[in-house]
C-alpha cells in the first residue's frame, strides 16, 4: 500500500496574514499569482506578499517574512 504526504506551510503564511491584519491591513488571499496580480490591480496601495517554492514572485513586494519588513 502506498502513502502520500502533503505539507502546506500554513504556519508562516498564517503568521504573515495575522501580522498584516494586526497592523491594520486587509488580507485578501489569492489562489494563484494571476489572481493576486489581478486583485492588486483593482486596489489602492496594495502590498503583494508571498512566495512560490520559497522564492518571491516577480512583481511582489515582500516574501512571507513579516518580521523582516514590518
């Protein structure tokens, strides 16, 4: 019988989201980079935060390390 293990980095992502909200920002999760960029285009003064495979995507402002930026 085979097994699959799936790990999602919810601890760091959740910490980042909570930090943003605690500092008065709205947090709008996006399911894809295209969705994130599309949403950011419709917002005033957006801050794109995140990583893909540990790397900050092109066009994003910061990665998921709130203590380094806020």
